[in-house]
């Protein structure tokens, strides 16, 4: 079995999957194949070089995505998926005080040689002899079956886009019950102790960056979705690239001015950029900040190619 780094995790951690795919002498224990769905792994996991090493060590890689991305260059097979405007997705029913069920349905016909995710999953299952787990004819049949169990009409949902129920009574809190052995807040966790992990929080000071380096922070843009939209023609008109925030005093010390383009180099001598510098008081002196998803290295992404810098490199 692959090494276990997080014994109490309820699902595999992506970084551990990459680590367990490397050729490290135990060939039978390592992972030999990936099926990557909608995740541009080289720009998502830390240490891009190590991630690429893991992908190169694999025997087989399948990538399902809506557009070219760095990860598709490492795929043996690419299964092109419909965009969200061309497909049905699962029902949306977040448990708010006012209950509702909402539907995402196709706004345009499927373009080019692409298929919706449900069709890809169902077709692969049939090839693998697992068709019994996908008894529905298509997405509409699946959604209608789900709604019927709640006595809701799929035709009504298609027509209205959402079905809204009556508001629940205002919540009156009672005794707080937690999912712990004692049902209370536990400062000492026996479950962690039994797993040979610290049973109480222990402060670990963050590692200081080497002299001349900054601690890199990253975040999201309200315009873009991860790295998936940084080649979108409409969205790149609004936010065409990211910028590097740097504290005003540190920019003065380094002789850098607002608006200049700079290159970034990490502790492993990996470079990314150029990226526009934003000089601001709104960040600590020992940190720099950028939006995630830029600095793309796939030349097929004509609008996003090498725009800005990558926080993953």
C-alpha cells in the first residue's frame, strides 16, 4: 500500500497521491495510473517539478477537461468535456433556511467533439462492466429519478430553474453537541493520541524565509475560477494577468517602483514571470501576494500563455 502521511484523513490527499506515484524503489506499492478530472495538477499542487516527475513516472494518465491545460500535455488520453453551458450538472440544494432545489441545464448545444461528464462516467463504467451503477438513460433521467423521490417535478424545475420551499422556523439553539467522543469541545484528543499525533495543539513557529526571500501568499480573483478561466476571452479582458503585491517600504529598499515587471525565483531556483509589481501598504514587509491561476506554460492557451506568474512554481 502507498505510504500514509495523514492517517485520520477521510479521503486521499492529492499531494500524497503524487508522492505515492514516484519511482522510489517499491514499484508494486506505488500508484501507476491517474484519472484526472477538471484539475490542472501542475498549477494546483505545490512543487511543480515534483508533480511533473510523478506524472512522468506513471504508466497511464487520463485527463478529463473542458480545454487545453498544462496537465493535458502529460496525458495518454484526453477526454474533452462539455463546458457548464453545454451540460446538465447535479442538483443544487444547499441547506439554507429557505430550502430550494436549483438546476444547471444546457444553454447551448454541445460544440465540437465533447461530451458531458455524466456520459463519460457512464460509458467508462459500461466498458468496465459496472453499468449496474449507472442505471439511468441520461442526465435528465437521473435528475428526474432524484426529484421524484422528493415528490418534485423535473418538468417544473426545467421550466423555472429552481423550486423554492417554505422557510424553516427561526432556529432556537439548544445544548451544543459535537461529533466528539464526549460530545463536547475537546482540547485533548484521544483519537489523535491513539494515532501517535499531538493530542493537544502545539505551536510551531513558521519557517522563516531565507535571506533575500519573501513568504509567498496567494488568493483568488472574483473574475476567474482557479486556473480554468485565465484563457477565457471575456474574462481576460477584465483581468488579463495577475500582479505581485509588495510592501511600500520593501519596494523602496529594493529600488522597485509601482507598475514595473519583475521575475520571481523560489528557493529551488525555479523562476516565473514577468509579473507587474503593485506597491502597497496593505501587506506585511516579509510577504508578497499574487492571485492564483496565471503564469500558464501551455502555448495552446493563446490568451493566457505566460501572462503573469505562477504561485505553484
